[in-house]
């Protein structure tokens, strides 16, 4: 009875002490030392499969191979020597590692300690994941705030530059070289203005307070407005639309849908073969409207078809092929998702790439 009470006391102390372990440091070594001390063992070894790490204390330095063999076999082992045992660390239906005990230890106690350790390993992993997620969220909020501030700050000087360059050309009496330089200034200032607009749109779309203001509006009108926005930077004659014959009016937020179309059409124009057509088709179903934008000459690997919608992501294959910020497609996705819609990609090395947008309809008038 006295031995059983001692083991229960040791188990309680292990459970309590694990809560005090510094989970920012190497938890495995702390667990090993704690278990060895409280159970008065010769040594303890732990294999944490999630972290791919081996820790030990005492004379368990040579237990690595045995721990891994047990994990691969998914079996507990009582080694030939009666004072050596290996137990799987199971959390729910998952096996997260193995533990080695060297010393006098009852079978039931070995099982109990293994269960306790698995639970605490998962607790630490969950804490780390939560802290990492919170840190990333704060970092993203700070980055968005800085970019938003910069975008607002440069709007005024950019407007001044654009007006001044236009004024120079209006004055006349400029040499051909001076006219060319004024046009370069105007074009580059227009490009910077476009980038700042994208940053401001992204900031707005990432806001938790984004409200969708739906009105009956013509999808063709939205498309024509989006194309007009691209006129300065691209040859819009390359865009070939295909709408149903009858006029379609949908309940949509005109500004958000226009943003999405601008980004998708711009992306198609930038990454298509020079001079090739960009095809946009619209199909109306009973409960949704589907827009497809296709271009030739670009290919997005399967593993990148979700990543391209993440802010600031640019595929290594196109990073130096065309200027960009990695913002546009994230704007498109957010605008579509604000309508409870979805956006996805089909891409083939020979046929090209198609972006699909599906938006549920509360009502369609034809």
C-alpha cells in the first residue's frame, strides 16, 4: 500500500509540475528530467514525432533507436530487462511519440505517465500554435496599417506630380525630348497612383467592418467600367467579352465586383502571350452567376493555385516576368467572398489559365 501511495504521489507531482514547464524552451528535456526525478528512475527518453526531436535524461542516451522502432511498429514494448519499458504516446486517435523508462516501474504507472505526457505535449503544441497565430495576426495588422498610411500619404504628392506634368505639356514650346520626359513622369506617376489605390482597396477589403451594399445593377455596365479603368495601362482591345444576349441585372455591390474584375482582367493581360486575346464569358444559372476569364501563355502549378490568392505572394516562375505587388488577386478573392461567392483556377501548360468566379444570386432580372 505504501508503494502504491508513493506512486500516486509521484504521479500528482508530475502532473502539477508539467504545468510549470517553460514551453518556449526545450520541453522534452524538462519532461525527461522531471519524470526521472519523481519516479526515481535511472533514465528517461522521449521521441516527439511531431517535432522530430529526441530528448533524454540519465542513462537513456542510447534509447533513440528503440523509441523509433516502437513508434514505427505502433506497439508498446517491455524490453528483456524487467526494468526497461517503452510506451506509445497517444493523444486521442493519434500517436505523437514514444517514451522510454529505465528503472523499477509498474506497468499501469508506465501507461498512465505516457497518457499524461501525450496530453501535455499536445497542450504545449496548441499553446505555441495559438501564440504564433496571434503574432501573425498582429504583424499583419501592423503591416496593413503602415501600408494604408503610406498609400494615403503619397496620394497628394502624386496628384501634384500628375497635374504638374500635364501642365508642362499644356504650356507648349517644349522640345521633343522635353515632351517625352514629361510623358514618362506622367506615366510613372499614374502607375504609382494605381499601386496606392490597390493598397487602399486592400485595406478596405481586409477590414472586419466591410459592408456589402447590394443594388440591382447591370453586369455589363460593371464590366465596361472595369475595362475603362485598364485603358491607360493596357491594350483593352485584347479583351473579348461574351455575354448572354439578354440584359442581365443582378443584386451586387457594384464597386466590389468591379474591383474583382479589374484585378482578374489585369492579371490575365499581364501574364498572357503578347497580343493574344483575353476571353471573358458570363453564364447565368438558376441560383448563381459564373464568370470565367481565360488567357493563353500562362500556367499556375496545382500547388500554387490557392497561394496566389494570399496577399503579397508571387510565384517564383513569374516574379521577374511582369511587375506586380502580389495584392491584386487577394483583392479579387475578398471581393468575391464578400458576396458569399467563390473563386478558383483551372490551368494547363498548353491551354492556358482560367479564373472562375461564382456568385450566388438573390435575384436575376433579364
